[in-house]
């Protein structure tokens, strides 16, 4: 039973680590060809959109201003990496967003850069154009979404994974379906918990030293409980992963080719191999015997 308690403690401590979100501070964007108040309002809209993604701990503007005033900094004018890194360390941020709202050829351009505080470098930049004042809100939304995807490296190598399949594969003692999307600390804890409880149950069943045979039912019950916990966690973890990157099952089918093997069921039906794609293209090759 002590082993079970230790495993549960590992799971809870891992969950706390897993739930931690990235901290980001958004500096007031500079104004170039637009009123300073307009640039400040656009910054507030960007801050709101970043908060609404639910993927970051966004440092509030009032809290940011208070810390900067205590240290003798000002938000306005901080556009270079050196300044952003200094402020980021003061507010314990992982990332800093700095930028400028400018007018180019009669259009409003939102231009921003993400600075990694630990590395001390600008990782990447994004821009969004609003051709009219009515497009500002849509441009802010698009700008914030592009930043979020870039921060979380939403690249072509990220693929959809089935939550149902993740839950089903978690029934395997030495694997967790949450690992389908990549290394997962909690998934590793479930693998450890299932392996230990199952091994202890087997040793107790065969009365192998040093496991107490009296508690063999407890070990198997614990194994079943940990396994069901893994099934539930893996399903939700993979579903959250898909939601995080905007992945859907249809998106995966667009990149895949399905192969159907058809058996011969009568003299009028010949076996064949068919390949089909979700874009409507069908290719078939018939073989007769």
C-alpha cells in the first residue's frame, strides 16, 4: 500500500507541474503615424485576445505599470530586445510582446515581436494589416491568433490524435495513450503506477517474496483504478492537445490515403485494391483471379 500512496503523490505533483501556463507580458505598442491613445487601445484589445486563448498567464497592465514605476521604467519607448528582457525579468515573464501600430500607405499595420526573456532574443515577428477602421477588430484577432500559434510552434509536424484511441491504448499496462502526442510527465507516472501495481499483484499471486500474498487483491484493485485513471486522463489530454493546436480528424484525413481490400464474393465481383482521398480523388486497381 505504501507504493500505491507514493504513486498517487507523484501523480498529483505532476499534475500541478503540467497545469502551469506560460507567463507573458504585453508592452504598450508604440504609435507611428497614429494617435498614441489609439495605439494604447489596440494594445488593450490584443491583451484581451491573448487572455481569451486560455493558454497564457497574462500580466495585467496595472500590475505591469506598478512594477515598472517602482524600477523607474516606462512602457512607452521600450521596443528593443534589451529593454524587453530587463522588464521581463522584473515581472517574471517567460515571453514579452513588443511592437508598433503604424500607418503605411493609408493602411494601419499592427507589427509585433515576441522576445524570449530567458534567451534574451527576439524569436519571431508578426504583422497584420487593417485597410479600414472597421477591420481593426478582425485584424487584432488574427494577429493574436498568429502569435499564439507561433509561440506554441503550431507546425506541420503536429498531427491529430484520436482521444478514443488514446483511452483504449491506455489499457495496456506498459503504455499510456497520453504519450501518443509526445512525452507526458503524468502519462509516465501512470505507466509507473500500472507497472508497479500489476507486478506486485502477480508476485503476490504466486507468493513470491517479498510481496505479501494477503494483499494481492488490493494490488489488482489498485492496478484497475490506476488504469481507469489513465484511460480518462489520456482521452482528455489528447483532446486538449488537439484543441490547443486547432487539429481535427478531418484535417488528418486530408493528408492520408485509405486502402480498402475487397474480397471476392461472387463470380461477378473481382477482388481489388482501392485508394481514396478526402479531396474526392479516387484511384482503383482491379485484380482478377
